[in-house]
């Protein structure tokens, strides 16, 4: 039943091209129009929307964070993303013209369900993005877009995340098309590019041997923390990479917006033992890293073609952490040569438009976390203390 994979998680990682294709199937017309009639929101409903909230937990929250960049850019409607467990306690401003998008793989997450009930009480329209037919969250929502990712057995969410991204993009593009936007050409281009994602994910999967190897190496690392940095949509990808590492490898990990490094987190970077002595630090390596390895920092680099300025800024961030002794693991597009001098380990992903990059940059982080967990002898499918669906608040 695991199709020859050692773990369900690995099977589900491998299924991602198909899962994303299944989410898109039948929802893009011949002329590129997004067809979401099944969702039961009329064009007029969508034209009336003046604010979007995306509410979810964990990995599904990270999908929402990515979606915000796309939805605001394409539709110019303000979009906020909020953790479901915080949402209703904050007394958010909601009314009939607010669209609340709740994202849940299981459709049973209690925090998300309570947030959705709160939104409905305030008369907001609720659209669920969900993977589980007939579960509670879609049943109680006004509208639903199923992700069709197929059952996800491993506790750690992988294919659900990528299919949630696909579904969020469909919603954003549909909103943009219905309302008419100044970026009409870009929207049309993205519709085409979205359909190329399954093939790109396939390409990433084919090149994962070095990442598995890196995972086996990092499994012995006694580093007190592993940092993930990204910018723009790479920031939620960094958060997701850190979450996967925490839940599977039981390592402390944290994701940061790369621009925030200098505002505090850079103090966490410790170099290898020898360097620390030179810089006046104690001779023994407090970070616990093997000699020659500083704090691992995983860097998600945006496309140099898209937002060039951001690309250059993250390259300087990588340079900065490396100068302080970090062991840099860089995820960058093919052809991006600017990162080469600063990458201790370089993982290549196919060229992808900026907003869609999370489809390809997330995959190596999933593979890495699973490889470390496996090498450490953990149960990859059932990490300690966790349940697949969290039905308590
Ligand atoms: C992480 C993970 C969790 C879930 C979260 C929300 O790998 O699986 O963080 O993403 O519990 O679950 P759903 O999407 O079912 O509401």
C-alpha cells in the first residue's frame, strides 16, 4: 500500500505532481478561464467581496500565507491570513462583504471549525478549501473547493500543502478574472504556468538524491537549531520547512523572513569550533556542531528573473550568515549563478515564476525532513505527540 516506499510520507511526496494535476483538472477552460461553478459563489458574490481572510492551522496556515501574496497582487483586495486558534478571540472585523477562506486538509480541525462558525455568525461568506469530502468544515461552509489530493495518511502534511496552494491560486485567479484587473495579461500567463507545475514538481523529485544524502549527514548534527530563511513567498516556505523539521526530526528549527535576520536572529548563528576560537569565543563548540560545520541555515532564494531586487538582497543575507560561520544550504533556481560562491550545499529547482515558486521550493524541504527523521530512527509517518486530525481546541 506504500507503493514500495518505506513510509506513507515518501509515497505522498512522490504523489505531488499527480495531486496538483488533480486539483487543477476540469477547473481551467480552453481559453484560460477559471471554472469554479461547483463552489456555489456567484460572480456577483465575488464582485461584492471587499476583504479576504484566510484562516487555518499549521501547514494549511502556511498555504494561506503564500496565497495572500498572490490574491492581493492579482485582485487588489486586502487579504489577511490568520491562525484559526487566534482568529475569533481577536474580534476580527467581518461583514457580508468579507470572504473568509478556511483551509483544512482533514476538514475536522476544531480550531478552524470554531473560526468558521464565528465568521458565519458575523455574516461573512465562508469558502472552505478542503481535501476530505463530506467532512464537517465543508459541510458548515457556504461554499467549498475540494483539493482532490487523495487520502493523506502520514501525519506530516505534504501533498495537501501543494494542492492547497493550487486551490488558493485558482480562487485568486477566479476572483481576478470575475472582477477584471489591470494585470489581465499576467493573470492569463499565470493560468498557463500553473498547469506546468506538475511537470516541474516531477523534475524536482527526480533530483532529490543529494538532499537525502544531506539529510543523513544532518541527522548526526548536534546543532542547537536549524534556521530557514526566505523572502516574499519564500518566507512561508521557510516556515513550512522549519515546521516539517520540528515535527519529524524533533530538531529545533525556525523560519525567518530573511530581512529580519539583522534585527535579532543572526545572533543565533554559531560558526564551527575553530572559527569560534579565533573570534574570541570559547574553544569548545557551544553549538554542538561537528567541527567544520556551523549552524545550518537553509536559504530559499527567489528567482532572479522575477523580483530581482529581492534576489540580490537574499544573496547578501546568505553572504552575511556564511561570514559568521553558518553552514549554508541554498535552494535556488537553475541558472542562478550568483549564489554559487556562498552555498556550501546547492539544491537546484527548475525556473518558476516568483508567485508559483513554493510548488518547487517546498519539495526539497519535505524530503530533507523525512530523510533526517528516518536516519534518526523516528517513525516518519507518526511523529511523537501528534495526531493527523486535531479535533480539540
Ligand atoms: C503539519 C500538519 C499540521 C496540519 C494542521 C492543520 O505537517 O500536518 O500542521 O497542517 O493540523 O490540519 P488541517 O489542514 O487538517 O486543518
